[in-house]
């Protein structure tokens, strides 16, 4: 927070004045930095065969339930009762619903989409945790990978999604580690999940910045997404993985801060920031 404010990149005080706690403005170079990060992620996705999508952020109850988000963590989701619509916390939801009640042709390999969207989370139960800065906020932006593939191909596709996440982390020069999430810590929809955690110097801990989940046929069964085989139709497998999100800015600013308050720009982001190599404090 101190580094971002010194750069004129973040205004938490006015965010709270306008919208309440856990809201913020990304200002000046902060806005540019987020756009640079997400655009770099979009480029990486497109280079690897993903179709870039700007997705709806309001979805029907059937779609939200079909993805498995209305289970134990339903209190995290914003609901608009007048319209009976839900605000999505990830474009995974809209992308999972994209082929709802359809039969897909996967003979040419997986169908891959990358959703760029604003995301909303109530952060229920997080009172008192990470109240300063933008680690836990109600609104943020994200580029999310989503893949439809044959069930027998899902494990290999999961490894590919993880490799692309690692490529993105290397692009922004973040120290990270990978967690193979214990079965008891998995959400309702995932059969296996890898978390990538970046080092957070200010808190002397690792912070999750991205994850990728193999949901096998769980979501497809609930949403009616199938493929045709010689023996008839069968559910496909779905997988998801985050390529970049607003929270990454925390790790980027902290790991690349310099003694004078300036911030080193990772080489992978420089083409998206007009060639800037250093972000200079404004105060």
C-alpha cells in the first residue's frame, strides 16, 4: 500500500468514501500497470490457442449452481434478488455456461477460452484479514483460462494450464511455489487443484496468486455439456486456471520495489507500459 500510494497508483481512501470498505481506485500508473498485466496474459492465452472472451458478469441461478458455486461458499456471492441474477466471482462461471445444453465436437482437441472480466466477491468471513491494500477486495479484474476437453485428456490438459500459469509468473519475475491442494481443501467442483503462491515480503509469507482446477465431468454433467462418441453422447471435462488478476499487483510492487521507492518493471511487462523500465514515485 505504501509503495503504491507513493507511485500515485492507488487510492483506498476515496474508494471507501464512494463504495465502502474493500473498494479502491487504481490511478495513473496503477491503472496502466493492471492493464499491462492483463493484456500480457491475454496475449499469452491467444498465443496458446485460447479464444479471448469478454464475458457477462451477471448469470442465471442455473448457471451459478451448475458450476458448483452455490454450495458451501454461497455466502461469498452477490445476489440481485429483484432480477434473480448472480454477480460472478470469476469468468469461469460464464465460460462454463457458454456451451450449456450443447454437444461439442472435440475431435480436434480441447476447446479453450480466456475470459477477461470484472469479478465480485463478498469476502464473507474475512473481517479483520488483509483490511489494508488490495489483497482482499470486493471487486477486481481477472483473465481466466477455461478448457473443455475429453475426460481422458483432462489430466494432461491440467498440466498444460499450470505450465501457462508458470510462464506468466516468470514473465513478471515473481518468486513462487506450487501447492498440490489436499483433497480435504478442495471446493465442491474440483477433483484436483494446483495453487501458485508468490512471496509477499511485507507479510513474510506466501500468498496465493493463481490456481488451476480439474473439475473432470462435474460441471458438464450439471450444465448438460456433452460430446458425441461412437457409443452415444457423454459429458466432457472442464478445467480452469487464472493467468493474471489484480492481486498480482501486490506481489509485483513488493518484490520489485527499490530503495528510493521506485519500482523495477519486469521485462515481460515493458512492451505494455510504453517501454518503461522503472516506475518513479510521485511524492
